[in-house]
C-alpha cells in the first residue's frame, strides 16, 4: 500500500524491461528475443549483447517477426517480441490476431514507446489505439505496467503465464510508484491509495499523475481511492465493482485514446451494474497527437494531474446522494 | 498397394518406413489412389457445405498426399508427437485438401469430413490448430504461414533437432509482402531445414496471376532471395517424390519447389476455370466430377 511517489528514482519502463529481460534470459534458456531494427530503442540490445545466439533481428519487417515468433513458440521456445507499440499492434495486427492469438501461442509481445508521451517523433509514432486493438482479440492478455519496478514483475509473471500477452511500455523516465513487496498478479489490480469519495482508476504512466492528483485532492478534503489497473484484460472486476459500490464515482486515466482503452473497458464492465456510478474518462480525446516533450503533451492533451483534479470534482458533482 | 494398406502403412510408419523408402511402382500407384480419394472427398466436402475453395484444393492434392503419405515423418495416431516433421498450409483456404489428406492418413475419422464448415465441427472453413488434430497452425489470412514455418525451422535449428519443416504457399499468395520478408529472414539467418512448395496453378481469386499481379520470373525471384530453387510437375507423384528427395541433398540454403499445377485438377469443367476458385460444384455435377476424378 505504501508508495513512494516522491522517490527521486526515475526510470523508464523500457529500461527496466531491457534489464529484466537479461536476468530472465540467464535463468531460462528457452527465452528467445526478436526485434525489428529497433534494438536500442526497445532496449533489447542488452539481451542481444548478452545472448547473441538467442537474439534475432527481423529487419524492418514486423509482420514476419510476429510469424517467426509464432513458429518458434510451436517448438517450445518462449519468444519475446519487441518493437514500438504503433508497429507491434498496428502494422502487425493481422499477424498477432490470426497467427499468434488464434493459434493460442505462447508469444510475449513487449511494445515500447506507447501513447502520446513517446514524444517528439510525433503522431505517426504515437500509439493511442494499441490497448483497444489488443484487448479486443479473444484470449489476449493486455498489461500496462505503472513503472519500472512493476515492469520487471510483470515480465516475470508474463513469462510464467502460458499464452499470448501484450505488454505496453513507455519511453519517458517516470517515478517509481509501486513497491518492492506487493506481488504482481495478472488480472489483480492494486489499490495504491485508500479513499471512499471517488475512485481514480489508472494504468501505465497515468498512475503517477493519478497519485499526484489524489494528494492534491486530499488537501482539499476529498479522499480518492487510486487503483492501479495494470491488467486491462482480464480486467479486475472485483476491485472495480467494489470501487463502484463503495465510492460511487469513477474516473479513469490512460495515455491512450478515450475510445477503446481502459476507460472503455471500465464502462463496458459497469454498463449493467445498478446503481451505476458516473464515469469520467481522462485520455486522448479522439485526436492525433503531435511532436513535443512528454510533459508538454501531457498538459496540452489534458492528461495532467491538474486535469484529473478538475475531472474528479466534476464527476463528484454527479455522484448521487 | 491398395488404400487400406497405404493407410496401415501410415499408421505403422515409424516401424515400417524404411521398407517403402524407395519409390517403387507400388508406392506411386498407392499414392495416386490416395490422391484420387482425397480429390473425391474435396468435391463431396465442398458440395456438402455448399461453400469452400474447390479449385485451389484440387491443385495441391498430389503434393499433400506425397507429403503426408510418404515424405513427412509423422504419426497420424499421435499427431502431436514432438519428433514429427511440420507442415504449414499457408494457403489456408485449401483446408478441404488438408482435411481429406489428414483423415485418410489416419489423423481423424474419414466420416468427420461430412461436417466440414458445419456448426460444432472440428473442421473449420480455414485450418484451426486448436480444433483439428494434425493442423499445426491456424491459417487463412494469406501470406502468414511461411513466416511461421520459418520460425518453426529456426526453433528446431536452435534446439539442435532434425525435424524438417514444409510449407505450401499459393502463387497468388506470393503477392503478400510478408512472404518475401520471411524469405529474406530465412536466408539471412541460414535456416536450411525448410522446404516451401509453391502451388503454381496460375490462378488466384480475381483471375490469372499474371493478369492480377505478375509474379514472374518466379524462380529467379526466389533465387535472388537466397533460396535453392527446384521445379516440378505438381501432378506427377513420382516426380514430386524425386524432387523432394533431391532437394534434401547437401542442404546449404532454404529450399523452394515450384510445382506447376492446374486449378481444379482432374475435373474437365473445373480445370483452369477461375469460376471455381471459391465455389463448390452445383449438386447435379458432383457425380460426374467424382467419376472423372476416379479415372485420373
Ligand atoms: C490476406 C488475405 N487477403 C485476401 C484473402 C481472400 N482470398 C482467399 S483465396 C484468395 C486467392 C488466393 O490465390 P492463391 O494463393 O493463388 O491460391 P489458389 O489460387 O491456389 O487457391 C484470396 C484473395 C485472404 N484469404 N487473405
């Protein structure tokens, strides 16, 4: 429960991934890694340097990379496939859907540079649709770690799990908000702040913003429950329904389009719940992004803790009773 | 050799394989009979289901039979035996040919072919590895199977195993960029335990391949991607067996066999007729088609 949002430790989730991949590679000889000419960017270069015989560059050919990973999985290897989220979920969508997941194969897709906060490369490289694309595939598991620490745990849990998984990582360096002790269980969200006035359900980079907003709200007498919904699919319905019942107002926050992502998943789950709490969604509001520093983008596109504070008050005003 | 004996041979493959390694007249005759039977099943399956891809299923029957009744090291009574060779039907719409071959080689009951494309059936419109014994990977979205086969071959290479991997691709399917991505990957990463067969029947969905999208010079294309290229008459079983044998000698490259075939092979009014790409025969023509196939 304790979290250290004021911790000076900054690290990107992709950096944590690069490190833990090498650790796991040492322990498990059946891990193979594929990348599509982005080994530095995805940090798979660390694995490549350590285990060159288990690292394969597919060149700039993401579709084939997914297919080769599928084939490797059928022979008992655990392929970990990395490229930018826009290419993993977008360019190779059909291969992920029809070859990997349809065949039920044990392929781990770890996509970096997700969301608008990937920054200066601009909207052609900002994947704001990948959660939607991946979670709509039957049998797919979708994980969005909140920080570097959680990324390491999530990768380990993903390797232990048998089946296809999509892990969504980011480029910016962000604070560590989770703690060493709490276990990572796929599909089991964590409450990072207690509170009964409303619930802020966030994933990925937005968990930090949510915590910061919760701090500000507390100083104004509003106690927000902050839930780190690190697994988008399967969604933790228990924690969600409890939040709905106990706090009566919900705000979701994600660095993704407000269409199809975490906010949509939450709304779908609550659609038939009575009484249904009001739900506000923080996210990219159905527009393409642009080049810029992550912080500037967060501000301009309404993803900052200030936006969360404002939305929290609005959703609270709709709360019954 | 009659059908029953041939099937028995497949079932006892691991014990008896060596006795049939030479391409005896008997073996070739047996395989031809098997190919006829599979062809007839394809007509029945598609006509029963009133849907399915007739032309491109018939064009690859001889190849599939040569693979499953002779070339592949596999055990139809235990389709998931880890030591087996792998076959990927990249042109997944030829599912009827695959199902007919799998059933006749003993992977599942021949009776079950009647259920093709029905509700609750294990035999889906396109191959589904989670439903059908003997199907290695789900296919249907064209252009993806070769990459998977390359990944399988890479897996066996990494594990130091001798399993061979085979894939059948359509000639229209070669329009897909991913095919050439996979071709590049295989030669770059020196993956030699793979054999691709191109079902060169010169037809695709909208018509002749060279009208829809030119793919010639095909042999030169594969060669320039670093593959060793063979060509064969894809309806001459003896030649298919021979080329498969020859292709195994002194492997230093991934290997492709361009098999010249005819869409709708064995039925006079279907052969080369692009109307029957994705259409079954009308009921009244089924008996004649089955009779014609019987005389192949
Ligand atoms: C990606 C994709 N696009 C389109 C189709 C629809 N389709 C099914 S079969 C076919 C033509 C295939 O031609 P070819 O590979 O030559 O097969 P054959 O003629 O031997 O049946 C098409 C376009 C598909 N299955 N997958």
